[in-house]
C-alpha cells in the first residue's frame, strides 16, 4: 500500500504471491540453489521483535486451546517478587530503576530483560485481519504490557476526564487504521497531533511489582497529579466548594431528566 501511494507507477514484484508457490515448491527451489537445512516444519512459529514475540501453533488454530508452557520462548526463572520503577517523560518511557535512557527503545529492551524471567506478558490475541477473517496468536510481550499499563495509570492521574475519554477513542481508531496499512492517510497526522498534545504532562514515576506470571501497578508519583491535596483529601473537608454549591449543582444537573420524567408521567 505504501508503494502504491508513494510510487504508484513502479512495478512491485511478488513471486511467492503471484506464482502461488506452496511450501514444497519453495523448499525444492532452495534445495536446487544449494540451500541445505532441516526442512521439518517446526511445531511452533516464533517471530521475535522489539515490541514482543509472537507464538503460533496448533493450539492457536483453535478457539479454545491455550499454548503449553513449553511453547513460550522464555521460561520462568525468577520467583521472588520484585518492585521496579518506571520513569516517564511526556509519555515516553525514559528510565528504569533510576537508570536513564535517551532512547525509549533502549528502555524497552532493558524492561524486557528485567521482566522476562518472571514469565509475565503472556497472552493470546484474537484480532480481525484486513481480509475479513479472525486470527488467533500467542504473544510474549512483558515490556509492552507493563509499560502500557503503567503509562495508562499515570494518565489517569494527570489527564482530565475528557482527555482520557477522547484519547481512548482516537487511539483505538488510530490503531485500527495503522493495522490496515493506512499510515500515510492524512488523518493519521491529525490524530497524532492530538495524541502528542495529551502527553505534555504525562511525566512521573510508576512503581510496579513483578511476580511469577503476573504484575500489578502499585502507584505513581507526578508533580502533575490531579489528586493533589491542595484542593482537599478524599473523605475530608474539601477546600474548593461549599455544601450550598453542591445543592445548587445537583438541582441544575438533574433538571432536564426531572422534566422528562414529569412530561412522560403526564402523557403516558
């Protein structure tokens, strides 16, 4: 799709697709060209990348079976719970346990190394493919799952209700378009402008506890935390409004629904 958009007049040569080659045809071709190896098909297809490792096998072709322990690339090797601290700067992961990283990619790799021994970040994803069928695949992605959960918790503390709501809506839309190869669609730049704007105050530290096969967020610290006790503490006397303010607010907020109920009762 990128070639078609950027250089539409260039011929794209795709022999495996266009010639409809089978796995056996490909093996025969490679063998003839001197490529020698064990061509036995692996029980599981493992694809490793920065953002995680996917695992496909017999079980993921079904809708009810789960991958066995032996199928996961990283096995459990740490059993003693451990607390880690993630540092975010304007939405980007820039630190781990006091160590700073200029490039978030390095922080992601470091988090993967720290969390993988706990065998966290395992799951099976069910998604809709661009050709209209559903697909199921296992994945092992400790850094993404931990950092996304930690980042979202930080956002819940520093963003307003409306920022959180619209960011979730646009993020899902953006992800769907990206999955369908629409990265160059102009609206993507528009969404990115909004998403980047929301991250201005998403800075702070998030504490996460790691344990075998699981993790959970303990809490956050941020100078932009909207739970600031400057305006009062939960369960204590507030400093921003009075009881009279609340009484009037409740009347105004319920007014239209009250009128709706009265009109309905008079006419039904």
